[in-house]
């Protein structure tokens, strides 16, 4: 009698091994590959290099985003602003950074940016991810770019400039609305 395998209860390497086993034509009755078998299969098919390249590409994009964002420190806030020349509001800043550094066009408002991106847990935050806050008594009213170590860069409010802040400060931690990840190549055009 075949056993039922609950894929969602398995850890990622086990799920990947099982999926690869089925993709390579192994039947459910055959043994699920071990980590050594998985490594050999990935190497033989040239997939290990592709996975490594994809990881490096994502890390490079995140670095580009953060470095690009840091280049705008000190640019003044301007409601509706979306350029260094005119100033930025929060979502205009995020939209400009993504467009200029990696060529992705994000929607204009913070709420639209939240809706167009993948929800992630705070513990999964990586540089380049978006962090959202409730600063105007409604969800996703403010957005910034996570830079690492619990800090984010944003264009905060009238009279202020683009700056880096600590998410652990009481003001931001009370208003934290969640984190999102932009899926490269899948961000919709507004």
C-alpha cells in the first residue's frame, strides 16, 4: 500500500528532493533521494551552478538597491515627489530606486506596492525588501527599503530628508505593518 507523503510538512531540502525525484521519473515506490543523491543530481544536470548564479544575482541586486538608495540620503521630502530634483515621498522614493537600480517599475502608492509584492515574515527580511508602516491610521500608508541590521531607508515626512532609521525605535515598531519582497521579473506595471 503506498504511503501518503505530506509535502508541506517536509523541510525545504526534502521537498526539493522529492519534487526532483518525481521530475526525473522516479516512482513513489522508489527511495526518495538523500542529500548526497540530490547534490549529485543537481550537479549532473548543471542545476547547482544555475541555483548558485540565481542566488548571486539576487544578492547583487539587493546590494545595488541599497547602495543606490544610500546615494539619495539628504534629498528632501516632497508629497507626490518621485525624483531627486523635485524631492521624494516614501513610495516615490521606493519606485525610483527600483526603476533606476534594477529596472523594475513598481506601482506608485505604498498600498499598491504592498499589494503587488510577496508577503514575508519579519525574520526573513533581506536588504532590498520593502517594509511597511501604518503612519496615517490606515494600513500600508508608509514604505521604506530594508538595508539590514534592523534598519531601513525612506523619505519620512514634510520637512525631513531621505534617511536611515532603526525599525526597533518605539515609533516604528508600534506602526510596523509588515514586510514584502519584490519578485524580480514579475512586478506589474502600474
